[in-house]
C-alpha cells in the first residue's frame, strides 16, 4: 500500500471515450498494448524509426510483466501518472519505489526487463531505432556502460513530461505524423543528454517513514528543510538529494503537493470556504493557495470542487458496475 508521502502528486490521466474505445486500433496514432511493451500489429512496422504505444493497467493488486528490447531498438517509457513499481534485470534491482508522473525510463537494445506493478499505472512507450538516433555501443561494452544509456531512470524529466502531455491531450486520434514528430523529438532529447556522473542513493525507507509521519502531523504548519533533515538524521544537503532520489520531488515541492492533496479532501467533502481551506492546509493567503492549486492540478480550487462534485453525483446516479470501473482508474482511497 502506498503512503501519503509516496503518492503525492498522483494524477488521473486522459481516459479514452466510448467512441475511441470502440474504434479500430489502426485508426489510432498510438494503440493500447494488450501485452506489456508489445505494440501489436497496428503499432507500426519494422521499418518505422519510431513506434509508439500506450500501456494502461487498472489492476490494484501486484501484476508481473516481462519483456525484452529488440536488438535494434531502444525502449523509452514516460509515466503519465504516479504509480508504485519495481524494475529488475535478473537479480539486479533497477528501480523499486514510487515512480512519479513524468518519470522517464530508458532501456538499451537486447535487454530483458521484469516489472512488478503495485498500483494502477499509465505509460507511453516509445520503441526507437538505435541506429537512427543513438551512437553505436562500443564492442564489448556491458549493459552498465554509460554510453549505453541502459536502465537510466530520470525522475520527473520536465521536457519528456511536456512532450507526453502534448501527445496525450489529443487522445488516440492524434495525427500519426504528429505523434512520430513527438517521438523523434524525445529521442533526440535523450541522445543529446549527458548520462549522470554519480548515482545518489535514495533515502532509506525507515528514514522516509519518519519524515512521512512528521509531515503528516505538521503539514499545516511551517516546515523547513532543516526540520525535515533533522527528522531524517541527515544534513540538509544529503537529505535533499536522497529525498528527491526516493520520491522524485524536492522537499518543498513535496510539501506543496501534500497540502494540495489535503485541500482536495476538504473541497470534496465539505462546504468550507476557500480562504479557510487555504489556512487549514498551511497557506498564508487564499491567493497563494489558488495559484499553487492551479499550477499542480490545472484547475482553480472552485472549478475543481465543482467538477469533483459533479463527478460524484454522476457516479451515484450511474450503474454500480460503471462506478466501480471509474473508481479503479484512480489510486485507492487509502493513498490519496
């Protein structure tokens, strides 16, 4: 089960309409995968330099998947919503934790990867011709070679996140050439990126739990970086770096997301005026609260409250089975 700290920033992403769901796969710019990392016959041809597909799972239990990257392709994945996942290669753990929306993963050719999904997830997958965009691997270079760009997890890559947003906002009816243009831009972005020079260890889970408990109790008060570092038992510099490696967020950024998540609960379940909601969750003014809320959610607090209540009313009036399906597209109530 994800905790409040780990699930901060989780978002509900674009869902296909009934018309799109019933449409043939070939009419889509990026088809839904029936099997993980398998675009299918409508995902493109072997001659395409970019193949794009989408992997969406609403399963709340543990789901195991495994796939190998073709010998002539790099595999790129962008998380469209926050999820909990473990990636392994043999006995080596590549990533284990909460993967924030906007995370970019890069896998090299001819590599097999196993995944365990612990929560609903939504990813865009790009299968990119290695020879068209990336320099060839040195003879004898192992999977860990920096030039191989293998198993590189870039938590919340802003440019990749914006490219994914530009593509998914058009839904599955995006123009195929537009989709390929997005894919090529992403490939060139990665090919020109310098690999990280040093790996920062993630904050250990026991330290993360201590920080989580402190924030859960004091989120409505002023919390400084020094406060959190002291709770974790680290210097400010080491805490900030390890916290970001573990969660994908800078400490202050996480605090803002946590406050907005608490505000959402108040907006959904009470008639508390906005100014009081702002003060309750730790903002000094309603104006600052509204600015941060819109930046994170894309809506003003008032519009978000209205949309949330309309959705709740529709769910109560609709078919129970449909309601359960809608609820399954978001993270469980215990972790929001």
